[in-house]
């Protein structure tokens, strides 16, 4: 067979050739843009041309601090298309972590959205490798800034060559992109994605039994483009010719609902906290969401109540998925097998609330205290993965030795696997609660609490206990207006039928908001400190 390299640039070339009339609809700070793939292709070629003039060479890292919009999409293809490396930077991290990430990756050029420029002005003297800064704005004039050299994205494109060629002499195993973990513990860890990994992962997103992305779709990635490349959807959607709707900077649930109705969005992807916000907006407004065929949810476990609300109240198909920065990220997706359509309604929902089965192309094993576990839906163990889009090390980081062992990525996620091979995330290894020598899953209690009609968000953490070692405490945010009507006793009574007595939380604390990480996950480390403060003499 022919040895033809799998290259990221070829994905956009395919869209230019076969889907040149299809659109990318992009919200920026000032306006809504509409570009065809033919125009996106020309703009991307212009960008590669100007990057070449700026001295960018094969393997150089190009950093982005940007929201979801067309310019960010163009960099997705321009950087790897010329042999450089796309490095998407999480703009919600602390300034200290952003400095660390940019210096550790050795970024040569930074592309910055205009509202993020003040942050970079504050830290730019600490950036040791950056040689040029590019502002992405709709305005004709560059903002006043102390940063030098500072370029306008659109001005650079205006002098670029629209016929600049995508590089073909690239090894498919060469780095095409990189992303850093969101630093819930320690410094962020860098993960490098090869051209081959991104292309194969894009294929996987098009499989009927995964996301089934196709030309007929209108895709709106809500998950940020700086979070594992918006779960790879911009690459796959471009390749397959899907219309893309980019919701832009600092979007609200209202904007998402309006875009779904206005542009007839068929598929969208984001974390549970995003869908909780959208659900609240849908219940307050009157929106036509009938175009939606799939809401993809990942990042953390989706509560059963959330899945039921989307499917039963709003008739929106809701799909649970699982992955990580280290896995590009798609690993599993929860879809019923053909013969499972005969299950009862409640059995179907219970199955759909699990993370699903492994995507074709990957391998897994689950290891407990006594070796590989039985697939009986009860035994727990850590999920280990391998495959062509699974990382095999962290970028220049000694912590690789703890996570990548004998060819397997140790995820740190504790799971059960049932007879069908369906994975259920029980907890992170560090979040399991050990009480009296037995394990309690904080995730299962959280999901049960979230099924209560009055509960908006819930997270469960451990507190030290002299007798039992650790005991669970539930932290709950109620829907507005219900704060005076729901008590600790109400929540515990709701849980009692579902768990053994020793699983029930020792306490229920009510919060206005649960702290979240930069990618919308509950930040349990900070929550534990807040709970500890509640129990301190001053708390």
C-alpha cells in the first residue's frame, strides 16, 4: 500500500476542494462573521505565509490565548500546516501558570484576543522565548500597548500569499499540537499531539457509534478551543465539511440558546456545568431546539437528572463521553447497543449515565488491588489506556514516569466495567473516600443529589474522622428561590433509599457557588478548604 502521511493540513485542503461553499459562522467581540471554507483556506494560507516571513520554522511552537472563533480555527491549520506546532493556552489559568506554560513550551509567537491583551501586558517581561505578539481584533487600529513587536492579525493576513502551499514533507509522527493539563495538582503538564494522532482521532469522531459528525451537521463547540482542541471537533468538522458555529468570547447560556435556534445547530459539546446553565435558560425562555440531534457531555460525570431533563423535558438527545488531555481526548461514548433498546426506560437512563464503551482503535485494562478486575459492574480499578491517539509521555516532565508505565497510560480514574464492557467512572483515585476500610464514591453520591429537583449543583468531599478515617460531606447549590425551603434533612431523606447507611453524608452544607477549575470541573481541592473553614472555630 502507498505510504501517505496523515497530515493536519490535508484536512483543510479537503474542505477547500469539496466543501468550499460551506460556512464557518463566528462571533467575535464586535460582530458576527460568516466565511466559507474556501475563504478560510485562503486566509489560512496567508497566515502561513506571514508566519514564514516572521521566521517560524519547522517544530516552532505557536501559542494562542483566544476564544472560539474563526481566527483561532485558522491557526489550528496554519501552525501544523507549515510544520510548526499549535499550542492552545488555557486563558483561565493563573498568570503564574500561564508564564510557566509559555516558557516551558518555548512559544515563539503568541496570538492574543484583544480582551486578553491586558493579561499579557502584565506578564510579557517574564516570557523568555516569545519573539512576536499578534492581536486578534476587528478594530482597524491596534490598541495602545507596551508590548513589542505587536502585530495586527488582519494586517498580517492582508500582506500574506493566498496561494501559499501546505507543507508535504512532514513526518506524520511529528508534533502538530500541544496542550497542558488544567493544573488541579502541581504545575500543568504538557501533552504533544502528532499529526497522525489528530487525523485518526478525527476519523473516530465521524464514526456512527461515536459522535457521527458529518457534512450535514451544524456543529457548535462550546468546550473551549484551548481545552484539548475543543475535543478535536474543529479538526473533524472542517475535514467532513460540517457548518461550524463558533460562539466567541465570554458567551452566555442565552447566546448558546439563541445560536442553536438561529443557526439550526445539530451537535454541540461541553462540560456538565455548561449544560446546567443552558438547561436553566431553556426553562426560562421559549427556544426552538428541535434541530439538535446530539449534546455531547464530558469533562466530568453528567448527573442522571441532567440527562433526563434534556431528553424528557426538551427532547434533546444527550450523550455521555469520557476522555482526557492525554487522550486527544475521545476514549468512550455512551450509546445503547441495538439489543439494549429493549430495556425499560429507567434501565436505559441508567445505562446512558455511564461513560460508555471504548472507541474503536483503543485498548484498555482496569487494574485493582489484585490485578485486572472482573467485568461485573461491581469491582473497581484504575483505568489504563493505549492507542494511536493516547500520549506516551508528558512534554519534558519527570512526572511521565508515574503516569506512563510499560506502554500504558494510567488515567488516575477509578472505574467499574459491566458485562457489556461499559465503563462507569467511580471517582478519581485522589477523590475516593475511605471510610472504615471501605471505599465510597463521591461521584455516585453527587449524581444522586443532582437528581433532586431543587438542586442546581452538588459536590461531595471527604473530611477527616477519628473513628472512620474519612467521612463524606455534601456541598449543595440550590436553584434560586428554594434556599429557604430545602434542608439538610430533605437531602438526606432523598438519598436514603439509594445507598447503604454508611455511604450517606455526615453533613449537607449549602453554598452559593461551588468553586470550579479553569475548564468548568468542580475544584475539590479548594472546596475541601472551604469545608474545613466551615468546621473551624472561626468558620
